[in-house]
C-alpha cells in the first residue's frame, strides 16, 4: 500500500472516530473541521471495491473469463 493511500485511509478512520465520539474535546475538533472528509471509511472501502471490480471487468481477457463463468458462479465470485 502506498503512503498516500495509507494516510487517506487513516484520515477517514480518524474522521469516523470523531463522528462517533462523545467527548467534548473530540466533538469540538469535529466542529472545527480539524479533519475534513466527504466520505466515511466504510463508504470509501465499498466504492474502492466497486471500482476495482469494474476496472477488472473492463479488461478484455478478464471480461471474457467473467462471461465464461457467469453461468457457473454468482456475481460475488
């Protein structure tokens, strides 16, 4: 994993922690937008997974493979 990707993931994780925290200082940090995220960690992971699958399927040989096995296995496979 690249450094930038690791930092973005940790930033999203910290933002999620601030949202769920009950401490007044952490809520103040959230209000002051110390860490600004437009997407929570779970949504980001889901979106990245969908992008990976879409990109994989768009490759010619991979798409051919997907078509060949689509009757044998479910979408998740």
